[in-house]
C-alpha cells in the first residue's frame, strides 16, 4: 500500500468543489488517512513548491496557494500515487482528459484546483510537510470489497 498527498487548492475551495473532488477519491476506493483545511503560510507554500523556485510562474504560484484555504488530504491504496494522478489529470485543464478532475472542471494551467504527489519521494516529503502530526491508522471495512 502507498500513501499520497493530495491538496485542493484555493480555487477548488472557492468554487465549491471540495465535496465533488473528495468524493471521486472516496468512490475510487482510496482510503482517507489524513484530512484538514488550512490557509497555507508563505513558508509551507515555498517549501512545498521548492522544486519550482527558479520558474517564472513561481511567485504567482506562491501568492495563489497562500490566498485562502486549501484542503490537505492523505489517501492510501495500491499504487495510490499513480491512481491519484490519473484521477487528477494533466496540469493544464484545457488539455486534461474528460473524466479527470482537471478535465471536467478546469480551464487553466495555474488555476488547476488540485495537487497530487508525483513520486514516492515527493509523497513522503509532502506528507511530512503538511501532516507533521502523522496520519490516521484505521481499518476500513470496505477494503475487503475493493481488492480481490
Ligand atoms: P502538477 O500540479 O500537474 O504536478 P507541476 O508540478 O509541473 O504540475 O507544477 C506545479 C504547479 O505549478 C501546477 O499545478 C500549476 C503551476 N504551473 C506549472 N507550470 C506552469 C506554467 N507554465 N504556468 C503557470 N503555472 C504553472
Ligand atoms: Mg507536480
């Protein structure tokens, strides 16, 4: 089992898409092991997007992600990182496939509503950054009906 960090960004919250987005992860069969909503500090946003700090869009990205509440989630399951990225879709909403979150609700590159870790190392880094208190350990009864 793998755990991934997923975050609804301020545009997703402002547009009233929290339940719609979370529902897709729930219905897919992933298990929720971390959940909270915060207005990200400058520091946490800069650390989260540190890999992009030389890119021209970085200042705007930090301003955007600190502009209001985000929903921080940890989802676990088999291949959870890839499964979450598939549900999320391509970075630019105009190019993302229908059926994906960005493909169904997005029209922009920067305002793309949701973040998902892209590899095991980034997932570990991001989960530690956003959930320093740790994650929930629990047995989900439906798991027996999700995996053969
Ligand atoms: P993803 O979120 O699909 O993993 P990424 O890691 O390449 O994409 O970039 C992080 C975020 O930065 C992305 O969700 C939106 C923003 N971004 C990326 N490329 C951008 C660009 N060319 N112009 C504006 N924003 C961009
Ligand atoms: Mg990324």
